[in-house]
């Protein structure tokens, strides 16, 4: 079983009608892509305003947090 299969949630009717497994896959991937786009925009803004070290530090902090959160979800805690 993949890690993505552990996330069970209600699937809206519009997604269910979209096409079974493909709809469920997009229902799980869409929030992740939205979060990634927002983080990328935020880090780009920090970098452009002249703070590249802070942008790198924030990016590493986000990656670390995601790693720890993913490990906690995978272990069932």
C-alpha cells in the first residue's frame, strides 16, 4: 500500500463522476500542488526583495517540516 492510499477522505460528487481512480488521484494531488505553488511564490518574493539567505533558510525549514510530518503520518502517530 502506498503512502497516498492511507489518506482517506470524502470525495465530492463532481470528483467521483470525473473518472474513478483518476479523480481520487487529483483530489489528493491538488492541495499539494497548491501548497507548493504558494510556497514557491513566497520564496521567490523573499529572494527577489534581496534576502537570498533567508529564502534558502525558510525553504530548508519547510522541507524539514514536511519530512517530519510525512514520517509521523507514515508511522501512524
